[in-house]
C-alpha cells in the first residue's frame, strides 16, 4: 500500500481506536458527533483495506480479534505520535494539564500512593488523578489507563516502567500475643501458633521461608484468615496471631510499637514480593501530565528508601 492509501486510512484507524476505547460504536459516535452506522462503515473500510477482521460484533459487545489486538496497538501508537507532534508544537513551558488514570493493587494504593496524591494535586493544579485500586490484573490499553503498578522482578513484556519501591513481606505479631504464646525461635515453631493466612488457595496454609541457602515449608493454621493485608494488620493489632504483612502495610504500626516482627533472619517468600513497578506501554508517548506524576512518585518513594 502506497503513501496515499495509508493517508486515506488514517481517519479510519483513529475511528477504530475510539470504538475500542469507548466500548461501542454508539458511544464513540456520540463523541465524534456522527451516526453509529457511519462509524461502522469507517471500521469496515479499514478491515477491507487490511484484509482482516478486527472486531467480532455481537448484539451486546465488541470483541477484538487476535489481529485486532495487534492492529490496535499500532493505531494507538499512531495517535500517540500525532499527540506528541501537537505537544511539541505548543509552547515550551506549557503547564501539565488533563486527567491521569492510574491503577494499582489495593494495599499499595491505600498505604503508599494515596497519601502522596494531595501534595501532587497542590503542585499541579491543572492535573487531575483518577486512582483505581484493584488486585486483579488490568489491561492498560483496553481499560484506558495511563499508568499501572505491578509487583515483580522486571516489567512484563511490552511494558516500560520505573521502579518505585521494593516489596518485602514481614512476619508480625502484637507484643501482647507474644507475651501470652511465646516468641517463635524457628520457622517450625509457627505450627504451634495462631497464624493469619490468605485462605485463597489450600497452599496458603503452607508458608515458605528462606535463610541463605536454607529453605523450609511450614504448615500453619489459625482461626482467622483474610486475603487483604490491611485486614490481617487489624487482626494482628487485635492479638489474633502472627501474620505476613507487606512492609508498607506494617510500617506505621511498627514505628508506633503496636506490633513487632518475628523470625527476622528468615525471609517470608511469596508471589507478592520484589519491586513495585510503575508501568506504561513501551511504545506509547507519555504526555507531560503523565511524566510529572511519574517523576513525582519516583522522587517521593526514592526518598523513603534512603536510610
């Protein structure tokens, strides 16, 4: 396909992206001020030019085909490049403005990021933040997100990111509980204690701990289990037993002396550990409103890691 043919398809590519992002032809058509049938013809024209089906249409929803997913990413990149060209043409000292949509795990959002947002909004009065907290894996593209936070060793394929905060799990209990039940000297002692576990899977009752090259699995039990770290913290504060807590969840209670750590020379191993990454698609231009939020969070949390 020559340059002239590609130029003719650019409006159809933009229409295709908007239909996917809005979830329906009707919603996208309302935004563009045109009829759904006219918009449907644009997408059909794009499919005919490419020789592939991009969308499976049903009466209730639209679903991207496999090639539709790949095409959407390229079309989105095209729009991002156009947005970048417009921004570069604007004044050099333009103020960041607009809305940034961010998703992250519940406890991380509650304890780490949410307390930082008021100061950011004060510093950037023309930027709005929509913060979504959810423990499910989200798709930044289909969910219309600018940034997401995930925990792992490295950013997942297709994503770029900035490291925010290392996530370490601590085993914690209240001084009152330990005064009554004793301090565990070895992971095997946990089997004799009340333990607060996640209860999502049967394997959650088998805690894995590591010290250097030594690794142990301990079967634990307890009368209270919950899959949310803030609720486990509340259970620890109520003297219900020993619980694994992310360091950021336990930090305030530890500083206040309300809880203490146990088995400090052992590492509690779980999938929710490693580095918390602030992620964005690697092929997407970052608007100024997004870049300033990234820089702000990295700066704030980088100071937290300093001794």
